[in-house]
């Protein structure tokens, strides 16, 4: 997925997604100047966020 597709998939802006890539918060790879994402990496990130959020509420 490219940045636009991935941002729509997770419900974030393209700017926010690029910031997350810059901070290495979400897995991505580059081909030339393009930032690309594997769907599996995004799904893993979503699962991690869900786990972190559910543990924060249980404390």
C-alpha cells in the first residue's frame, strides 16, 4: 500500500502516517522516494495498539 491507501486503511491523515514512519512507529519500506506498507505490517500495528489500549484500561 502507498501512504494514501495506508492512511485511509487506519483512519489517519497522510501527514500523521508520514510522521509515524519518520519516528519509526509503524513498519514501512521505501522504493526510491515512495513509502510503502505491507498490509500485514499495518494489521500487526493495529493489533499492538489494541493490546496496549486494552491493558491501559485494565490498570
